């Protein structure tokens, strides 16, 4: 969808919006961190995000990767920066075609800065000279497909002689086909509002979105405010604390809140925040200005974030297994011609992408993985890591790129118990029996509906424990169970050919929607990935080391299990099958505690005898 259409809708509703800018990262770890941050900040509800091209056009591949992931995986409208600097038209053509291929419909057209080490900007061979030339070129080659934004300078571009000249150049860009303007950062709100009036006076009528930079550090503030008008109250507030980074950030939040409120009062349609790939300050500014609250519910169309990829527009069903690895699911199904829609049936595609072609990757490189997940030497160490994840002290696992889902937090204590017993959980959801579709935790879909879900739990378990679990299964007729190991040894108590809807919704004037399922062929495909992650994790440690041997053995011998409780009226019924394990564990701990207590008492008694106190006690007892 074009951002200009989203802006117009916000204006019609009288709703100020906000958006975020991120810069393309230079390193692999930077890319991982940025994608995590974008995913989290998407839940704040930005109307769109934009991604920079990189200084001098230095990182086009990184920009396109972030744009593609944001569009396809996180389902957020994304605007790609495109510059003239060091970018001949054949490269521009390639970038625009790749943007279209991933579903992107929005470009921020810029001339760009001079190449590093050069004092003056010059066009490259076969390139374009101005931002207005780029706007015209996009319109000439792609018509109205792209929504186009351009940059505005409330205190004029440094190369413009006068403000009148600068406004003339801005109008040229708008007249060439730009849909809206995003401004460079500023701190003088009255001066900005006056500049907007000047824009309107010369016939610029498109939306103008002010760019606000949260102050993160004194040095970057000084660097970015050269030749800018900064109100005296900001200068007076920042100078005394310039050596206190924490105080600087707190003051920056205060400044950001005040600017946001003044801009909204001044009638802006929305505000664009230059995040510098940081989250906290921007979020606290939005909270302080009342644009979001700590408990804001961000409306979801599905339980999972729908992709903005054009060929996925009819997709309405996904297997639950990739809930915590959405990017992987998108990648492995990217070559499908059709995507499941309605009920999972004939419309499903025949195969998932081959892992040899796609590859399986951990979130972290080896040294980062060890820092986050430690060096487990035994099963207790592994179980402790999974317990830490459920308790929130570890924020990811090889199978879960993000922290424990909010809804799973409601069954956190039960998950902690299971992981302590060696049931290593990687995915779960509690049962839901008809909550409103705008519920802050479980809600999704159109207003006025009700949503339901069956309790689901997925975990790794040893062969011996699986055998005990299967012996009990017949006593729990509402449970369906599938278990499989690395080589494909399948154990199942259900019809393997039929999918099981585990999430569904009932909405006014619509058929029942079933967006999340458990289905065996998908489970088999997920199995390959899940066990490959054991191998990837083990390779983080040196050959022959205890952690590597342990993780390799678990990956080769353990089973991946999923259990569904089909009685969604029972909130905790899915955990009943594990009750024997819990009781046995409680009894074992009590026995050990009793023995330990007896040992301590005996040691104390022996010590008293050595000191002569025991004899006195005995005599006193006899005299009594």
C-alpha cells in the first residue's frame, strides 16, 4: 500500500501518526540486532518505517535486505531510501525492480551527500544530478506504482544560497511527482511551523511530516545541530549534563515529548522519528506524548503478522510450528505459487524450500551464542537455560528468536516446571474460549468478533521419557500427539492426513477463520529445521568439547513432540498428562531434603558429642 494513502486515511480520521527511520547496518550482528528491534517496535504501531541507503550508496544490499524482511516478515509498510550519489541509472533500475519484487511500493528519493573524502557533490557517470531528476526518473520508468517521498529542509539545505531558492527546489521535487515531504531534523518548532506556511504559500499542498531526532548523546547532538537553530532552553539544559550520558538521554526524552506535543498542537498530520536504530528513547517519547501507552493494544489482522508480499495477499493460514521463526517460514515458502487461504486443503503448496538451498541459521554467531546461552555440560545445564527463557532472564533460544510470547507468559509457571523435568519447550499457547477480538493479549481480526484457541505445547524429549508419555496418552482422549526424531521415526495418535485448527475466529458477516493449524507434512518439514538447529548450536563449541558432544547427542537421539488439547474449555487440561512427573519430582525433592536434613542433624549431634555436650544432654534426659 502507498504510504500517501495511509497518511490520507489518518488525516480523514483526525489521528496523528508516527513513523520510524532506521539505517542499514554494516555487520552481520548489526543486521540481526536491527531486525530484532524493528520487529519489537512494529508492535508500537508505526504507520510506516523507512530504511536509509547508506552513506554514498555504500550498502545497497543491506538496505534491500532490511526492506524485504520488513515487508515480507514483519508486515510493516516500508519506504526505501534511494539516492543519486554513486548510483548510475542501471543500478537505480535494479534497486527499483528488487523493491517491487519484495512488495515495496514506497521510495524516499534523495540526491544524497557527497562521497566520503570529497568536499563537493558530483554526479557519477550515467547518473542523475538532483532529487527532482530521480523523482522524474521513477515516474518515467514505473509510472504510479511507487509512492514517492522527498526531503525538506526547514532551515534550508546547506548548499542553497537562500531559503527562497531552497523552497523553489522543494517545489520542483513535488511538481516532478512526489507525494509527500519528510523533513530533516530540527529543534525549533515555531520556526518549522513558519516554514510550513512558506511552503503552502508557494503552492506546496502535499503532506509535510516533521523529522524529530531523540537526543541520545552530547557529541552526536552537537554534530547534528551545526547551523541549526536550537532553542535556548535546550542549550541551557544540555550543557551542564554534557558528561553524563544517562542524564543526556533522559533530557533528550523530555525534549522529544515537548516537541511532539507542540507539533501536534501546531496541526501536523504525523511525526517521523530518527531512531538511529535505538528503541528506548523513541518509545518513551511516544508514551510521554500520549501517542501510545504502556498497555496499548496494537490491532492485529491475524495471530501472526501478515506479509506485505503481493503474492501472499490471499494467505490466511499458517502452521503453528514457525511461530517463533517467522523469517524462516517466509523464506522456505517463498517459491510457492499459491498460499493457503481459507481452510487448509487443496490450496496448500506441495513442498517447503529445501534446507540445503535455504540454509539454517542461528540468531547469533558462535561467540555471541556462547555469551547468551552459556556452555552446557549436562542435561541440567540445558534445562536451566530453557527455564531461564521461560522466566525471562534469557531472551532467546536457538528455536525462538524473540522472548517468550505474552500469551505464553500466562502459563509460564507450568512451562518452568516442565523444562525443569527435561521437557524442553520451544512453542506453546494456552487455550482460549471465546474472548473478544480486541482483547489486549489474544485478540485479532475484525471488530465485534470472538477468538478461540486450543492449548498447544511443543518440546524436545528423550526417548525414554517419550515412551512413558505414550503409555499415559490413552488416558487423555482429548489430546492429540505427534512425535518425530531426526531420522523421521514418527509416533502419532491422530489421523495424519487431516490438519487440526488450533486458532480460529468468528466475526460478523464472515465464515469462520482458521489461521493457525497443526498439520503433519508441515511438522515433518519443521522437524528438519528444528534438528538442524541442534547441530548449528553444537558447532558453536570446539570439536571434542563436552557442550558439543552433549548437544550433538541430544539432536541425534531426542524427539520433537507436539501436543494439542482439543478441549479448549479446560484452561490447564493439557498439563494433566505431566502430573505423574510433577508428583514424582516433588516426592524426590522431599526425599532428598529429608535425607539432607537427617545428615545435617546427625553431623550436629556428632559434633556435640565431640565437644562433650551430647553426654550432658543424655544425663539431663535420664534425670528428667
